[in-house]
C-alpha cells in the first residue's frame, strides 16, 4: 500500500494465501497478528491509566493478590522438574509488565529450558488455544511460578501482557475481549480484528489457514 497526502494511491495484494489450493491473496486477507496483540493490550492499559484507574508503579498484587511475595528461581532438578526459589526483593509493577522487565517467563518460547519445563508442568497456556479456559485461571496459575530474575533488573520477553489483560478485566469490569471491541476496535472501525474468527469469516474458503489473535 502506498499513501500520499492522506490518499491511497496504490493497494494491491501479491502472491498466494494458500499454496496447495492456489488461493490468491486478497487485500483484506485475514492473518494472525500474534504478538502485535501486545501493542493493542498496551494501548488499552494506557487508556485506563489515563482515566486514573491505577498508577504505573502500582504493584500488580494490589489488583491480583496471587502475585504478592514473588519468588525468583534459584535451583532446578531435571530429573523430576522440582525447583527451589528465593524471595524477590521487589514486587512486580504494572510498568514492569508493560516493559517486559517483570521477570515472568514465556513457557513454550522461553529461552530458558528450565522455565519451559516449569510452565509446561503447571499447564500454562502460552499461545493460541481453543480450550475453554478463562484468562483469570491462567494468570492465577502463572502468579505461583518463579521469576527469571528480580523485577526491573533486566529485560526478558514475557507473558506480562497476558497478566495485564486480566488487569484490564478487573479494573474495567468487562471481559478483556469485550473491552478491546468496545473501546478500541469498534471506534476505530477495526471490523475484522478479534481473538477468533466469526462464522462469516470462517466460511471464506475451506483452505484459508489464517485466523486472528
């Protein structure tokens, strides 16, 4: 797409949406946006911050008590995936979660094999799922797990924005997906954006491999 002086002067799709069926790519093709969901979540968080719902340096345990008294991983046994921890000197704040400095890990795609095993054993949902699970249940399990490091001490790509998705539910009184739909997607005309395909979207081509996240 090329835009000049606020007007679209060129917009064309290239290639195939599905190689096996030779389905051509469309200008409005639906794709997973994966971790760009984090940018939308962060926007929602800052909207609520602007409304005075919380301060960025508030400890997350103020809103999600399960995160009180965080522990940092200090030892791990591969034979049975048991581990030891030490108390963290700091609480995790909302700012830490926004900036990936909370010390929380990322399970399936974590660079630390020990954390992958700990998250897997705990049953943490990391990526796309069709399981009937509430964000609150996942985050409360996550809160019980050890951190990579002291909050604020270094950068570790994490599930911190998942935690903030639950925070949005708590302070807004709305389910996370409904908040995004009501406060961001609908006002901006983002009619094709959501966590799951609608029935109409799902019917567009039996070979369409994309869905939204």
